[in-house]
C-alpha cells in the first residue's frame, strides 16, 4: 500500500522476483484491460482518467477471479489493492473462503512533495505499459519493446491532485482498519534509493 507514486509498482516488482511470487497490480490489470479494449477496460477508463477509484465490486471481482486461478501454495503480492474498507473486507472474505491469510501489509511512506515530483517525471511505454526507469528511456523509447514513452494520462498535475485527495479520503482509513486487525502492518520509509527501500522491506518482512 501507499499513495500514488509511493513506489508500490517499483518495489512490488523487485519483491516479486525475490519471493518468486505472483504480483497482481490492480492498476496494471485495469490498464491492460483498457489496452485490450475489453468491457472492463472501457468501464475503468473514465474513473482512472479522472483520478477516481473504479467501483469496489468491479475491482473485488477482478482480484477474486485472479486469486481463484492460482495454486493454493502460490505466494501473492497485491499491489494497490485493497484501496477502500469495502475492498479490505472483500479480500478478507475471499481469503477466508480459500483458507488463506495475509502475512503482512506493507505501507510505503513518502512525503507529498516527493510524490508529486515522482509522478510528474514518470514515463511509461504506450505499447506495453512498462515503466521507464529513472535512468533509462533517454531516447524516448521503451527498453522492453521499443514503443514510445509517454506520460500516463492520470499523471497530469490536476489528476495527480485528485488521486492524492482520493487516497486520503478512501485509502488512508484502510491502514487504520489493518492496524486494528491481527495482520502485521509494516510502515516503511519509502524515501531514498530503490535498492535501500527494497532492503528495508525485506528486513521487515523477515523480522
Ligand atoms: P495505480 O496504477 O495503482 O496508481 P497509483 O496507486 O496511483 O500508484 P502509481 O502507479 O501512480 O504509483 P506507485 O506507487 O506504483 O509508484 P511507481 O513504482 O510507479 O492505479 C491507477 C488507477 O487505477 C487508480 O487511480 C484507480 O482509478 C484505478 N485503481 C487501481 N487499483 C484500484 C483499486 N484497488 N480500487 C479502485 N480503483 C483502482 O513509482 C512512481 C514513479 O516514481 C516512477 O516514475 C518511479 O520510477 C519513481 N520512483 C519509484 N521509486 C523511487 C525512488 N525510490 N526514488 C525516486 N523515484 C522513484
């Protein structure tokens, strides 16, 4: 968990490799649905472009389906889900029905001015959605597929402001919900280098 630009995707990807886990980013799943032109994608588009959350029942359905398709011993990282209390409750029900549990909730803490600066500088591939690393993409093309690098539509300044407000209204309360639950809530300083932050996460997960 963490606000927009906190590094959920960046850190989630590294942790996915380290733990040999499956990572589900609801943002990536919805963007992929948009690229594929599915019904889900067109439904999600208006919400995403406005910086609003896609309705809970839709997102819970998408995650529930993805989890149901996995083998019971798979390790899973959920990136950007749950983002509302109804989503946290929905996830708890899905896991309970499957006899599974959350090991930990990792929350990346980053000051707002740094979030805004990271998001304004982010570039992604228009073809495959890959995030351009901060030191890469100098020629404006994707290292993975050669597609053009562009700014994400929801990284425009006015939409970033709305996403941050939605985070405070809808998602920050989920952290309190987990703090009152038996699940370990790990607050991680999300500033510094990508490698340093990854080390902090791994240390806390194994502590
Ligand atoms: P989503 O894609 O999840 O967006 P988000 O939560 O706003 O998060 P971001 O992807 O912007 O940031 P991140 O924390 O992953 O950071 P990243 O690693 O990319 O969701 C998009 C939309 O989909 C939502 O607004 C909503 O509409 C919908 N949606 C998704 N999930 C939903 C849900 N559960 N319910 C309802 N709707 C949902 O890093 C950001 C930038 O910073 C990058 O450029 C990166 O290179 C850079 N960076 C990362 N780490 C560092 C560092 N340590 N130092 C400097 N730069 C860094």
